[in-house]
């Protein structure tokens, strides 16, 4: 009798059954399967594209790959277990794996957040302090940063090992809502508020910097066009990331401005204005142009556009992360007593699954080189099937 009672207690402990979610679970299962397939293939292709395409092997893209590894960890290991839990409306893997699942879940999320911070920080340094970027994100510095990211995530959520339990409202394993306080409250505030807040601030600073530099460059080009003078630029390697590329204004800008002062046919006032425009354009736009990849050997409006496209892609990745997690965070803050319908908690939790598979889609849509690399990989993968089809015909 006692054994039956104990078994019943264990069943209740790992059960998320409720009449209100019996129908919804099938949608969650289909949704989870789609996330598993798309996320696994997409993130794996991202890693393979990085290793196979030399154009993608840049310092900046190393951070993209770290983000893909964190998402791949979730899609390949954790997501299938979540699908099984929703299908049977109970946790079937035991207490030990429940704790492992909870630890890996928050490790993946914390690594993603820290990596998003590093991505935003690196983009800011590219337009503001290129020399500092070269020091911080050197090969040695990147290695230390990546090791530190995973170590920090593990050190942050490792102490919660004993409080990782099955949470029926979301049919998955997480930390206990009250037993881990106040540590869990401080931890979530640090990652989701401070961490994501810093990312937003960096992108705001990037926007202001790029806007100021673009305006200065337009003023300078207008003044040079009016005087029929064409400034020369020097450029190096080109790639979508804007990290290994470097395009700097030639010193000829200053010499041309000095020569213009010696022209007898130009008045003193006009010469001063041109020299001032040249100096302002050089000082305001040198950083952003230095960080901007160029498709040709001369500066053009495509220089800034290329950098802006990559930065917009990074911002879109960050924005999708916020959109995916915001409903889940809000409902947990507002509904501390779990009085809201269980299906509402499940929907908000299932929305977070999208974050682990959406990044490769953004790379395809917003990054030309990743799109080309994906196409090459898919073409190679389809070649055996294409040959077999031709033979049969």
C-alpha cells in the first residue's frame, strides 16, 4: 500500500496532465519536431559553412558559430526530450536527467545571451575603437572569451543543481520557483535585464555613430563634388562580416585639402571651408569606413551599406531572442501564483523554442555569403541523389 502511494506520488511529481492541454499537446509536439529538424540542420549547416568557406572564417563569425553551437545543443539534445514530455504529458527520464536537462537548458540560454553581448560589443568597437577591437578580439583573446562564456554560464547555474525540478505548468524541467531564491532572481535579472539591456545600448551607440559618420561623409563628398575633386581610398580584403576587411581614407585627402589652399583662383574663405570639410569627414568617418567592407577598390555608398546590413542582421538575431523570451518572462513575473491557464504558460514556453532554430533563417535572408555557402552545401548534399535519379531515367 505504501509502495503504491509512493509510486502515485512520483507519477504526480513528473506529470503535467490537465484536461485543458490534452488537445494542445499535439500542436506542441508538431511545433517541437519542426524546431528540432530546422534547428539541427540549420545550425549544423552554419558550422559546416564556417569550416568549409574561407570567406566566412573571420573573427566576428567565430561569435556567430558559438551562438550556433549553443542552439545546436538545445535542438539536438534537449528539444526531443521536451517533445516526448508533451506527447505523454509527463517526464519519463527520471530525476537525474531532469537536473541535467535544467542545467543544460539554462547553460544554453546564458551562453546565447553572453554571445549576443559580445557580438554587439564587437560591432561597436569596429566603428568606435578599431585598435581596441584588434586587441580584444585577437585569436588569443577570442579563445579566452569563448572559454569564459561557457565557464561563466556553468558557474552561474551549476549551484542550482539541487533545485532543478519538473515544472508541470510548462511540462519541462527548470529550477524551483521559490527554493532557489534570491539567487535565481538575481541571476535572471543579471542575464535577461542587464545582459540584454547592454546589447540594446550597444546597438543604439552603433546607430548614432554610423548616422553621424554617414552625415559627415555625405557633407564631405558634396563639397568635393562641387569642387570637382575625387578623394582616393585604399582597401583590402572584403567580407560580409566587416572584421577582416579594412578600408581607410587615403592621406591624399589631407594633401588635396592643403593643395586647394594654394590655388590662386580660389579665395581664402573657400579654401578654409574645403579644408574644414575634409578634416571633419576624415575624423568622423575614418572609423566607420575602416570597419566597412567594400566591394570595389574605391569608396562608395555600398561601403556603409555593407556594414549596416551585417549590423542589421546581428540586431535582428538579438530582437528575435527578446521577442521569443519576453512573453515567458512576463507571464512568470505577473502570474507568480500560477493562476493563469496552464495552456497559456505552455504557449509562452513553447515560443522560446523558436529562438534555437531561427538564426540560420536570418543568416540566409540577411547575409549574402552565408546564403551562398548554404547553397554550396545543399548542392553537394543533393549531388548523389541527383546522380541516382539520372541513372534511373
